[in-house]
C-alpha cells in the first residue's frame, strides 16, 4: 500500500455495497453519478468523517467535549488519511458583524497600521474597533445603523384599535398593553386611526408634548391603577429596541425588526466608529475609507505606503487582499458583510483564506462547487482547484459539471442508480476511459435550448431599484412564465429578486438553497415544499395562482 494514496476498504455507510477505493493524493479526483448513487456516503460520511474523528482524538478529553463528535464510519479499513477542509456553497457562519475583513483576518492588520502611522495618532489598535469602548460611535453603539420603529409597519391606520390597528402583537389587543389602549379612555377604540383628531393622533403615535405627562387607568384585580402613556413609538423603542428581547418569552428579534427601518447612522456615516477615530488618516484616508474601498483600490493604497513601520505591516495584509483580487473578488470591500455574499462569492472567500495558509498535504473537499455559478466563474473555479493541487494538496470534488469533470486527474462514477440500486463503483479512471465505459456520465452531453418559449401579456414592474449595487434599475419581469435571472456572482441578482422585488410585491413564495447534504433529501424536500405551496395557495378561493411568484434559488 502506497502512502501516496488514500486507502478505503469495505465501505458500507448508507447504501454503499462493501466497496473498495484507492484515491491518489496530490491529484484532482471528481466523484460523479446520479443523485443518491453514494458519492456523499464515500466522501462525507466516510472519508471526511473519519479524518475529523481522528483529528479530534489528538486533543485532551476536556477539549473534545466542546468539539463536534464524529462516529466511526462503517468501513473495514481507512488508511493514509489527511486533515480535511470541506468547502461548501453556503453562507459563512458568524454573527451579523462578520465582514470580509474580519473573516480574512485583514482588519486587525489595518487597525494596527493606523495605530502606528495614522495622523493624528491614536494610541492602540483596539481603539480603531467599533466594538471597543473608545472606538464605537456613541450614537449607534458601533452598529453603524439607527434602528427606529416604522409607523407604517406598526400601525394600519384604516383599522380601529379594536380591529388590531397595531400590527405588533405584544402591543395589540391580544396583549395587556393593547387592551389598556382600548380601555384606558385616552383614545376612541371604535374608529380608524386615520379618523383621530390631530391632537389624539400625535398623542397616540408620539406621546405628550415634551415636559408633559399623561396617565390612563389600567384595570387590575386591585382596581384601576394610573399608568403613564408615553406614545406608541417611544414605547416600542423603550421596550423592544433599547432592550435585550432575547429574554422576552413571546417576542423575537425578527418580530421586532419587522416593525422597524434601518438607516445609516449620521454621526459615523455608517462606519460604527467614534468621530475622533475617523479623524486619524493615512494619505488622506481614514480607517472607514480603507474598509469601504474596493479591494483593487485598497491594494494600491497599501502598496503606496513608504513608512518603514507601516510598510512592514502592509506587507502582511497585501497577500490576503491579493488572493481575493486574483479570485475575481476585487469589487468587494473589507466592510462587506459575509452574510450578504452569494454562494459563489462566499465559496471563493473561503478558498482565498485557505490559499493564504502555509499548510499543505491537506485534503480539500468540494461539494458541487459549480452550483449556481456563471460559466465564466466555472473557469475561475477550475483555476482555483488547480492552484490548490499545486500546493501539494489533494482535491476531491463531488460534481456533475462537465467542465470540472474534464480537468480531473481521476474520475470515480458511482451508481448504477440511486438508493438501494446504487452504492457501487461503476468506473474509476481518466476521462478517456469514462467515454468508453458506458457509464451514465457522458462528456459529450449538450443542453437543449427552449426554441419555443411561451408568450406573456403581463409583467411585474420594478422601478428605479438602487439597493446594494443596483444602479437605478427599472425592469419588467414576465408573469405566468418561467424566468431565469442570471449573471456573475455579485452582479445584483439577489438584490433585484430578494430585496427590490419583495419591497413592491409581497406575494412571493421563496424556496431557498437547502442545507440538506443528501441530494435525494434535497429533491424530496423541494418536491414537498412545492406540493405544499400549490396545495395551500392554488386552492384558496381568494387567491389566484397568477397573483403569486415562486422564487427558486
């Protein structure tokens, strides 16, 4: 047995039929085959699981208790495994403040740079963080946004208080506060809010004039007790925005945010930083400017630094930034939220971080990395896979895309079918042998183009959309037909369909990328979701199927 190959014997996980495999190291190996044929059972449930299990065994027991636990896979022999890195197309886990700069560990270097050569000087690098007591903006507490209640979301002025004019459940008649608004005597509970007098409307929404206090009786088992009315918006802000709602039993953060709007903080211009921190500059740029620069421009600024101390720090940050630029992400900035990246963008950011590592002899596992990628990005992905291999790493890819299969050093086809009819190795070898093997995967397969698309008479119209990178976009989306919105990662597809569209059209049904590992489970889950959608909406007497748009990502 050669140590230059991974030895797998007697694999029996899930539907695998006691199979044996040898996988060459420092090569690109592609697993292909129909969904449910056993690819994931080999790669994830056996190879990756055992590698991770053995890695955790190297830690003391008290550390292992805090780490994920992996069961020993069903196999007779697993030898010559390497540490694994699994790269999937899914949002990067982290908190809402996680950005490209924090994920790539570039932000600490930028803060250090400003603390050493910024003018006027600020003593420590931590003072440049929006999470430090000195560095955070006093107005927004470092978040860069002001969250305020939106009266249009909170109140339906066409309804009366008894008709649940207040849309937020804890302040509606279903809660004690809503019942108090009805019985307290300050407002007429039987007329629509829009018919309130100007004085009553101002009191209801904003509270009494400054310096005045208004009380209304709140009926308890001990009789009526005076209770101060401070206005719906001030009350909502005090009880649900300026408070840790996670400790409230019947209210979630999502419930609260659904009633609010977010605007950029005017004090820090959205940076989350203290204005004193923003006065410190390098070559005319403050640290918020650095964070907002496109990475291509940031690279230029870092390379312009001549100060010996600053140059030494900049040289540490440049490789990480250059990795991102080389992977086609030069249009991003360090301040870009990781949660806002598309699947393709997030995947390349992950790869950039690993490419910057000095570790080698690793096994990189990619799960259908071309899913959702534009054809131009597939070529870029292929170059990344080759670069990882050149660093003396093993690359294992589960993939159906023919462009990726063709560049593989070795192809392993699982099958012949799915479930109990799969779990066997149908072919193992190079692409020339695959064509002659009669396996289900054909390198000559071409896609059929719909030569007779359906006509349409109506459209969903979006006017002057400008969120994120959309540039005052106006577009008509056909109704009652299948529409594909395409373009490279970061081109604005999600901004258009997931932000601009719902802002105008509320009746959309959204099927997101599923987090299930098994392709069969994905198919069954998506089929069930579609069945539920049409069962729920198409049979409602009040809803026409033409009124809804189903979004499938």
